[in-house]
């Protein structure tokens, strides 16, 4: 089939290249001409393991191309994906202006009966909203809700080997079901993972899934704070709780709070949806508040370690992206820490294996981005680990001890809790564990 993906951000690129890999002819379209020119030159604007090779392979085969002629791309397609941004508004709701623009364009330019797939994360009711926009199209346009569940850092694998594919279609729309079945067939040869449902259910499933995961993180971070007060160890608590098969062990790790492009935005959007319908989703809204508060935990700990005042102190930070294997800084706990340090007059030197350029663009000369992790630690009054990149998991602590001016290690991800660092001469503190 001929596929058109409108939007060449994270979701659009991975889905476009992924569907081309399964044999479809795909054009990824975007109004951002500079981005399209970069993609046509073989430059990938995001760091995602495996994506550059996937894009290059399918471009060379002729199955994948990029264009800024969105109108032409839409008019030639059997299936059109909406993969544009839906940023949060000031009230927490999603800005659907880009979604509306694409749906309107499809209504005006579709030359055949086609499928319009909502891949962007959108609130309940957007499918119905899009159907109203395409009602007057010259050709029948079927609107399907098909939210993405890709994890940054493993998105290519998630696409090619999905654990589930959620598809929301109107009851009785056999054409849409048939096309969607064919579309995903190559990914389902060993097991049918499609979960069919109504569009409203599909839209809500995305928000509920992310909010439930965020809720586990926020709850465990609160438990970690309690552990510090009562002398418990959050690692031991996590093992004890996670061994219950009804609960499981994932997303029970204490840390500096969640970030990224999905959890913060989606939790707020779910709360907003509830309020639109006269409901206060108290667990979801509390999850959001707890996370906002907990993002300050590293700064609070750092002040305590440095005598209550960080002014004039040099602080080294390892890890800037909100999680490993991405260069995405959006809502990263590292930014919360850096902003607080700068506001209090500290000097910040940071390192990240992939997000250094993004951090330079964000902070300019206010933050020094070191070329190596050890260079960041030179003459620092404290070293704070924020993002658990693999290269930080077993560093040369003797070298770190020599580099630091003050041997304070603040471990925001509890990577080093079992290494006996106090015996090496460090003052060491994790999250939810005793200070050593």
C-alpha cells in the first residue's frame, strides 16, 4: 500500500521507516522544509538506536522518501498517518491545531477511499472531531485511532516486535478493519497482538497506560522518602513488593522523578479530560503533583551535603537526557536540578553521551558541557548522577576521587549503592537509602 506519514518527529520517523521495512511504500511529509532537507541528506534529527540504519536501508530501496509537499503526499495515499505534535496548552489540555490541519487537508485532497490514522497522542473525542472534519470529502475517509506505545531508546524494536497494537474503529467499519489487518500483518506472523476496540477506548488507553506507569514511579518515590525517615532501604522494599506477581517489578525504581515527552504531558491531559467531564481524577492529579515536588529531591540533598548553600560551588552532573539511549531533554530531572543550581549561583559542568549538543543549545554558555565524564568531575565540589547511562555504571572511582575537590557523590539512580564507596573516602547518598 501507499502510506503517508504527516509529521517527521519521533513518532513519524519510526513509524514511517518501520512500515517501509515491512514492504510498504512510504512518504514522510512535513511542513518544516529545513527538517525535510536534512532527512533527504541522510541526517536523522533525533538519537534513537537502530533508526539511522533503518531509514538509510529503506531510502536506498526506494520504499521511503521525504517531502515537504504535504498536499501531494496526502492525495496519493491509501493510508495517512497523523503523527504531528499535540503539545500541552496552558490549562493542561492538548493543542489539536496541527491534527485539525491534517484532517482538513485530507478532506480536501483525498483522491480515493482511504484510512486516516490518528497516531499522535490525542484526548478522547478526537476521532469524532476528525470524522466531522472529513465528512464532506469527495472520497470516503475512514478515521482510525491507533495510538503508539514506542519507548524512546528501544523504539525500533518496539515497532518491529510490539507487545500489543491498539486499534480503535467504529463498529461495523469492515473496510477499516480489513486495511488495518493487512497493514500490521507482517508484524503479527507469530502471534496476533491486535486489541480491537472503539475509538474512544483506544484514545483513553494511551493516557491511562502512561498515567498508571507514572503513578507507580511517583508512589515509589514517596516510599523512598519514607524509607529515609524510618531507616528502611527502598531496594529491599522494591524487591519485596515486586516479587508479588500481582504487582511485578517494573517501574518501581526510586529516582529523581519522571520526565520525557509522554508521561508529564499525558498525565496532565488525562486530568484535564476528567475535568472536562465533571470528574476529578485525584490519583492522576496527585501523581503529577508528587512528581513536580520530587524533582527537587536532588537539589535538596545537594544543599544538605554542601552546608545549605551552593553559591560559588562547582557541581558536576552526569546525565542530561530524561533517560538513557536518547538525546531528549524534555522534562528531564537534570534540567530541574541545573535550573535550581544556576538560580542559586552555582557553577555547573555536565556530561551526557548523546544530549550534550541539545544541552548547549538549551543553556548556551551558562552551563559547560564537558567532553568526558571525568573532565566534568575535575575540581567539582560534588558529583551528581542523574541519568543511568551504562558508561556511568562502573566508573573508575579512584580517578573520580582524585578529580573531585570535595568527595561528595549524589546517586540519583541508586546505581552505586553496593560499591562500598564510603570505604573509598566518599560521602555517598542515594535516593531512599541511608547516607554513607
